[in-house]
């Protein structure tokens, strides 16, 4: 049987500044399409996994050949490339989504999350310091973290179609 027309499974990789709206988008997207959702940062912290172990987990998860939504652990180009390479080797077509939101909104969201201005500022500064904007070669789908989910969804589906 010829499988040349079979579509590759999708992996949606979502990244952005803390408080930008990436988790909200990723969770809603995964729910809408009944896709598995994984937060790599949460997995690393909760289970005290090394980056190497997290990448091995992605490799094992990718054997399911189902749509995946992955967030966290994608702050640098190196991080994103590691995950994309594992997924491509497993036969996936990864799409990179960069959620952008203005600094004022991000800081307000972090203050609401932490209920503490100092904790919010510390998280923002710590995370922003290590983040890298995507390069042109990464070709991210850029979304505003202030748009409605429906608007974000239409934009993503148009871009990956």
C-alpha cells in the first residue's frame, strides 16, 4: 500500500514570555483538537528530569503519531531545535508558534498570578534574560497574546494549512 499521501502528524510548539498567553492558547488548542498537551518546563520541575530525559520522553510520546501541543522548555533557538529535531525524526511536522504580548500586559498578568509585585518582577526578569526571539529561519507563526482564541486559531490554521 502506498502511504505517500499520508499527512504527517502535527506538533504545535508554543513559546513566549511568561504571562504572554502561551499556556492559555496551548491548553485551548489542545482541548479543541483533542490533542495531547505537554508543558516541558513543568515536566522537568515536577519530576526533576534533565533536559536529556525530557527529550527522551518526547521521543517516546512521538511514537503515538497523534497531534501534540508542547509548551515550555522552548526559550532558546537551541531548545526549540532540539525538540523539533526529535519530532522530525519521529515523522512529525512541527509548527512553531510565538505568542507576543506587550510588557505592560505581561507584568500585570504576572502580578495577578503571583499576587506579589516582587515575585512577578523576579519571574519576568529571570525568564526574559534567557529568552531568545525566533530567527527568520525558524519561521514562527506570530500571535498576539491579547487577541481572542478564535482569532488566534484562525491565524494558526491558515498558516499550517
